[in-house]
C-alpha cells in the first residue's frame, strides 16, 4: 500500500522559506505505517489485536491502511502546491497524475494475479480490484481535484475577510462539493439501493452485506469484459455465511477511501496556510480530531453493532472513515510536535523502508513465505515463537532498506 509514497513528493514551506523542503512529520508517518504493515502482514505474533476485525469493530491491523490513505491526501496537498508554485500547469499535473495512476494500477493487477506457475497474469482467476488499485483510484480523484481547484497563493496576509480564520475550508469549496456528492452517493447506495434478499441498511448482516457489495463488483467487472464467477473473488464466505463473492476493495469502499484521503488533504492545507504558526497547526489538527470523533460517536452510538452506521473496515463505512480520520489528526499532531516543532526524533529506523517502498512492499509479499522470513515451527506454536519470527522478518526488511539507502538505490515510479 505504500507505493504511492513515490508517486507524490511531499513538500511544504517551513518558516516562510522559499525553498521547498520535505515534511518530516508526514514522511515518517508514512514510513511508520509501512513498517507496521509489514509486521501485521507477517502475522503480528499471532495476537488477536494484530488481526483484522471479523466484522464491526477495530483492531490495530485496521488502522494501518486508513492511516496511509489519510497521509496520501496530505502528500497530494503539499506536493501539488509546491509544483504549482514552480509554475507547473494544470495540464502537466493531469498528465503526471494520470501516468502514475496507470502505472500503479497495472502494478497492482500484475502483482495481485501473479502465480509461480502462471506468470505475472492468469486470466483464469484474475482479480481486478486490489489494495494498490484502490489507492491508485483514490490518488487519481484527489490529485485531479487539487490540480483543477488548487490555489497557488495561500499567503495569509491577503485575507482580511471575516472568514479568514476558516479560509482553509472556504477557499476550496469546489472540492468540498465534489466530496459531499461522493458521500451522498455512498449513502444513497447504502440505504436505498434495492437488492433482492438484502435488507437496508445492508451491513446489519454480513451475509447480506457481501451480497450487495459482490453484486456491485460483479456488475462493474462484467462491464469491462471480465468474467467473474463464484470463487474468483476471495471473501470470508464461511464466516459471513454467503455464497456471493465479496471483494474488500470494491466500489463502495473506494468512495469512502477518497473521503478519507480528503481529510488528509485538509491536514495538508492547514500545514500550508499556517506554516509560520506551529501552535495554530496543532490547534486545528486537534479541532478536526474532536469534530470527527464526535461525528463517529453519533454515527456508531459508541457501540460496536447498534449504531446508525457501525465502524466497519471491511466495508469502509462512514463511521470507520471519521473515526480513523480523527485518530490520524491526533497522530499527525503528535508527530508534528515531536519531529518538526521540537526535533526530538528524526524517524529512525522507520525512514529507510519508506525510501524504497515499492521494493519493500513487493519483496515482503513475494518472499514472505520463504526462509528467513518464515519457517516451520513445532506445534503447538506459541506467541513468543510467532512474535520472534514476525519481528525478525520485519527487521530484515528494515536492514535491507537501510543497505539500499547506503548504496543510494531508490526504486520509484
């Protein structure tokens, strides 16, 4: 999921400087997410809180992708503002973001459908949606909005209106309209789309939820000429007691992934507009965290299953987006204070995997079942054995990334 770190160059202007410099807060949040993602993918020591929630609810594993989607939005805001300051035209930005999206999508399709016996693609069991594909679509929509509606001059001294204190929202009203329309579409499909045998709202029963999401995914795939039959799209069919294939990276979840990234984009705008006022940045981060937290409490009724919209990572429900966005603003505020304001920490050793995110992501996935990343252990397996194995596998990739950094080898798209 971290390949998009190389698709955008995170920059902002510190202290009124004219030279664009990396935001260490944002870069290190991405790299921390990457390292945690490797550990979780390798098993997280077999502990339940490092496994994804079966349905409603949250575990540590459910935080990683949402954090990264959030920071994609922050990266887009900072990077595109810097390019616009350098005079890059809207047309050039569109070409760049389109090319990166296509490459990312193709990498995702080939990687997802790779098999040692079938090569990079096997159309007998091809799966089009995937994590990288979702991130590519999210990046494309968000970057297109920023390319078309981004504002080059964000200097605060030219704002004398009563709304100057909320200019980071009002100046980007076209983007807010687009995101509101997307979320309205999600709500309409969720509560009002008629599906045979599926009550509304459809998340009340996992079996019905997978039925609706599966139908949408199958309809979309059939439109582009891919024949999807039962068994080709992986799902928790036994757990959810359904025969309908369910793709966790389907259409509905991608809509809310865009909304999640948009909140990250808002964080980037705050950094840009208040770059000379660190306290204002921290205050606004915390205000957003509180507002989104209150909205999450209302939507979920502070319960796991009884809310208007339960927190559900499988479906990327609206309450999941608001909850994780609230967490992301808090995490970003903490890292901004520790790294950029106080300079207490530079992000080591997590900075190295993020510098070769493509290599690390593909490598850890393809080689994860081979020694020394994994080996057969005696039965019954204890948490200590699994934890050692998973920590060792994660540490090896950190060391590999450090060696590549020392050799100045950086694989990017």
